[in-house]
């Protein structure tokens, strides 16, 4: 039970981190386009 909950928490954290990285890349792309 606890192991399953830990796995769910870990998967959730990984998903959030991935989304944050994608947001940073999008922000970088927009900034790059503005500076061109």
C-alpha cells in the first residue's frame, strides 16, 4: 500500500517536473524570437 502510494507520488512529481521543463523551454523560445 505504502509502496504504491510512493510510486504514485513519484510519478506525479516527475510529471510536474517535465511540465516545468517544457514551460521553461517554451519561455526560452519566445524570448529568443523576441530578441532576433
